[in-house]
């Protein structure tokens, strides 16, 4: 039981600290604005980065596997000479995929950041956190 009491008191202390922080933010509009912008940028970046990392890995692995398969099928000098064109085509595919992934990541970043901004600036009742007086 002693461990539960210590955990409860740490939880209460953390909650009090968050409450004081929200109280300070509620009273200082500039700090609240700067914190909201920072959180929107940071929390919008995380899903965008995860999306881009996962998508890039799967697309690039597919292109690399195609290059590897084409290189393994070489049997004569004509096939060897055709490799340069094939490699350039695959490089163009990678660049196109990278551009599309970047656009998708930016779109996700904007949507997630807008969602965080909406919650921060429109849905949180800052007057409820302001200390009286």
C-alpha cells in the first residue's frame, strides 16, 4: 500500500504542476500563443515524419528490388548496355516517389498542425484556468 500512496502523491504533484503551468499560460496571451504555435508545429511534424519514413522505405525497397532483378537477368553485352537506361528510369521513379511522399508529408503536417491549433486556440477554455484576482 505504501507504493500506491507514493504514486498517488507523485500524480497529485504532477497534476498541480500542470495546473500551475496552465494558470500561467491562461494569464499571458503571448506565452499561450507561442506555446500553441510550438505545439502545433511539433505535434504536426510527428505523424508527417512517421508517414514519410514508412512510405519511403516501402517504395524505395520496391524500386531497389526491381533494379536488382533486372541486373540479375543480364546474359549478354546488349543487356549490359541497356542497364544505364534502366537505372536512370528507376532513379527518375525514386525522385518522383520522393516528391510525392514529401507532398503527402506536408499535407499531413498541415492537417495535424491545424487540428492541434484548433484545439489549442478554440476549444480550450483558458478562462477556466485563470486564477481569480
